[in-house]
C-alpha cells in the first residue's frame, strides 16, 4: 500500500460522468495518478427547496438526513450528475429565495475534504502503468498518511527576441538536467542545437517528459516563459505537450489584489519564483538580478552596463551564441539557487502538507481554512453556508497602538504575547460555531459578540497546531515551524475577509477587541508595578526598566505582570487564560522619534540596539521608497548616538559628499506603480508617474528615478544617471528630516551640520 504526495487534484468528465484525478509522486519514487469515478457532486439545500429540485434533469437524488445548518435548521443533500450543474442550481435556488449550502466548493477539493485528506495519502488498490511510467490507480481506497517524498524540480528559462516572436534557446536545470537547447545549424559549446524552432520545442517537450519533474519553476515563468511557449508551439503546429497526460496549458489569473497568474499543466505544478520571494524577502525590486545579488551574491551573466538588455541578448545570439547559452543556463540556475538558499520550495511543500492546498495555492488562506474547518464541522453534524458573493466588506478594527514617549532611553525591555490572536481564540472560544451557538451564559466580547463556552472548533485546531509547531522546533524543522506559524496567523485574517463563508464582523471584531483590551490591561499591570511603558503595538509592550536592566529583573517583572493580567481575565470572564507573555529581549539603547513636525511620539517607528546589533522598524533606512542615502545617514547617526559619539561631524561630511556628487548613485528613488496603467493617474501626477511617462516603453512596474532641476527623470538599466541632479532637494527633503529626528534628542540640529545659525525653537 504505497504512500504519496498529491500535487494536483483535478477532474474530467468522461462518458457523461465526473472522474476525480489526483496526480502526485509516490514515496517510492514513481509518479502516480488516482482516478475515481464513484464520487458525485453534491450540495445542501433547505427542505422547502426539495420539491423544486426533484424535477431538475441534472439532479440524481434529494435525500433527507441528520445534518443541519449552523442556525439549527435541517438540510437535504442534493446529488447531481456533473460539477457544472452545482452553480447553475445554486443560482436558480437563490433567485427563488432558497439557500444552497456548500455549493461553491471545487469538486476535487470536495472529494478530498469528505475523506479527510490533505496532501499526503496512502493508496490501496491495483495499478497499471501508462506510457512514461505513470502508475494509475483506478477507484482505490485512499487514507491520510504522513509521507514526504522528494519532489523533482525543474527550472526552465526561455530566451527570445524582444517581441517573443521566436524561441532562440531553452535552459533546463534541475531534476538531473543541466542543459541548454539552442536554435542553431552549427555546433555551439555547451548547447544541444536544433536546426529549426519546431524541432527545438518538440525536443524540449520530449526532454521534459523524460525528466518527469513534479514542479516547473522559473522567474516570471507563467506570464513569460509558458505563455510564450504556448503561443509559439501553437503557431508552429508543434506537438510539444509538457504534461504527464495529454492536455494544453491552462492559464488563470487570480482576482485578488496580487493578480497572481497560475498555469495548469496536466500532472505537474508550476511555481513561479517571484511571488515566493516577494512574500519572504523585502527588496527594492524583484528583478532576478536584484534578488540573486541580495541572496546569492552573484547575478546574471550579461553586461550590466548594456543600455538595453533585449538588444544585448539579440547581439549575443547573433555574435556569441556560446555566451548566450551560458547566460541562459545561469538564469535558470539562479532561480533554483535562490529558492534553495531561502528554503522557499520546502516551505511551500510544508504548507501544502498542513492544509492540503495544492502547491500553487498554499497562499489561498480562505480555501485553506475551509480544508481545516469543514471536516470538523461535518463531524458535528453541521453544514456550512456558501460564500455570499454579494456581501460587502465591513469595518474590522485593528490592533491597539499605545501613545509613545519620544526620546532616547537605555535598558528598554520588549515584551510580547506569543501568537496573540490564536491565543485569544483559545482563551475566549472565539469561533464561528461558538458564535452561532452562544446560548445561555456565554462569553461576551468587548464588542458585545457572544460565544458559547463549550461548542467551538478553532481552539482545538490551534491546540493541535501549537503542539505540532513545538514538535517541529524540537526536531529543528524550521520549514514546518514556519508553515504552522503562517497558518495560525492567517486564521484571524480569514475571519475578517468578506470572501470567507464564515465571515462575520462581530467575530473578527471580537478577536481584535479582546486584543486591544489585553494590551491596555497589560499596560495597566506594568504601571501598577511602578515601571514606565514607553510604547505598545498590538501584541508588544516596550518598558523602561528601573533597576539594573538585567534579564533576570525583566523576567521577574514579566512573571508579576502576567499574574496580574491572568487574575483579571479569570475574574471578569471565568476562563482559564491560554496566553503567554514573553520577554523578547532588552535594548541597551532605544530611540523613539517624534511625529514629523510635531511634539508627540511617533507610532510603528523606532530603533534600538539589542545584542550589539542595530534594529530599525518603520524608519526611512528600511523603507524601499526612500533613497539609499537616507539609510546611510540614519544608520550611522543612530550608531553614533547609541555609542555616545558626536554625530555632527559625520553629518557634515555626508552633506558635502552629496553636494559634490560623490553619492549620486544613492540618490535614486524606487516606487511601484500601483494602478493598472499610467492613464489611471488623473487626479494627481506623483514624481514616479512623471518619470514613468518619460521612460515610455522602458518603464517597468517599479520606477527608478532621480530629482533634477527639471523635475523627476527616470533611471534606466545600464544607462548613466540623468544630468542636473538637484542636490539641494536631497539635502532639504531627504537628509534634513532624517537627521533632525535623531539630532533633536541631543539638542542639536541639521542646520549646525550645514554651518548655519541654529533656528530658535518657539514650540
């Protein structure tokens, strides 16, 4: 009875009946396909809809049973012939005023949910072997398992002319491959050559099927490489399928904010490197060159001074094809090395094992929540509603942010609550089912929402997560640890999203309401112990220690404060607190700036020295939309202030270097275009939009520009900086606000660095 990992749950209709298809990799090493034609689509409806449904042609049966909706009303189970019938009947019922429940689940996921399956499965049944070695199991028995087979990953990269009107070369790296296929009639060092484009793509497709990867990856692999592949193979009438079974590439675009594109290849997963890196690493931009330099310390094999990358690639193809081959191969290898160095594919696999979502959808938190919650609901004899597509988002309160005390401090302890929102859910039974079944003697949240003390699902789910996370930490499995952390933190966000079937502003605001109350009660407890709270945000509190500043002193303080807090929770709510206040660390020096142009302390912006390292939060030095020179100034000022060194000499020197043009490379702004097109900017035209319009076709999603005497000018790859940089702009608009925020705590000012008379402060 082999175990395997499900890569792709899908289905097809064969002879008028749906066939569930599960593609994956067995632990023993072979690829597999499970086909099950015994399962039929179904949904639930109110008994009043039963008579109307019995006469529908696609309805197989309408059965009464023991199940109920969350409001306690009984429901009937409606089984239909094909998945496409479900949304049609759901919409027809809705128009007639009837509810259809769980009528929006994808058919293969419905199959997995009903069997309690996630990504790892055990398969019991006979199999046959299809061409290419794919093991096919027909109607086997399937059960959950805990296997982690080694998946085969192949990075693919295409090189083309600027308009992608031909495929010049294809690099394949990974899955025992390290090769480049090149369009050429002559031998080229390091390449497998093909005399025409059709034979090239057919040979590459055959090679991919021979390598049999589970995952195809690349950089912008969906929107460029695979779309180009599909377009060119169609134009060439080439027989070049990439899947484990017949079928074209199916492209999809997420309708969410990210607009992430996905590509479906039968039997394989496509994982684009860009969204994985963007979710994990904060960088100025996400070009492969930028990411590779930051992560690996090396970049693309192309002349970075070339004014036009596309023209340089075309030149290499014509004049130096061996160099193009090396460039193509390295691009494919860079993607694999980046993902490996950061552990991003391993993390994605762990998230799939945890939730059961296929690898290119592990970030779909609402669907992941369904995979975890619906089986638990069914065990209790209950059925969930369908998502209400007409429901509008509602205001969900955020975490509390305490007023800060600006200034420079020593021996500041940072305390925070371990997984605050999941801990609040466990403590106060904050859960959709508990809210629906509040009953008598409920827990009443600060916003008035009521929750059952006995009926709930999420607290037990989180308990299991926490136990699994602790076990992962004990065995040193950082990817499993991180996957569980991501899922636990997503639980609140899901309940606050209108696209979730369990969305209820009362539940979401109960969680944040308890969070705000907890932060305020924690501040009160610290102040009752006679210490000063400098700042607090959501789950963290910064406290000025009044003793020797030792860790032992801070831990004793933590214990007393936690005891006071827990006594208050038990007294007011009659529950056992499932929370933990941790001492995150102690800053030897801590800086809280003022609000720019004001006297009050800022929020979500601070700096501190902890364990000999400078930490910055929310400040200009770590913001991607500020020039690098701001970071150079701010970091050096803070290091000097924290060490007791006069910061003015450094500031004077930096101003002179900016004036002289020595640091012009650090004056570049980088800002992302947020709207769909430049024409969308009508009310205002910010500097980066002005620069983008000047750049024309060379403008990408992230606009790099400098301020000149003539206004913003674009900075284009491989080209010199524009002339006439306005150094006065950077001194007054960039250096001054950054410097004054730090210097004022010492009674100094930026004007002193400019050798100007110090201005009187009349505030």
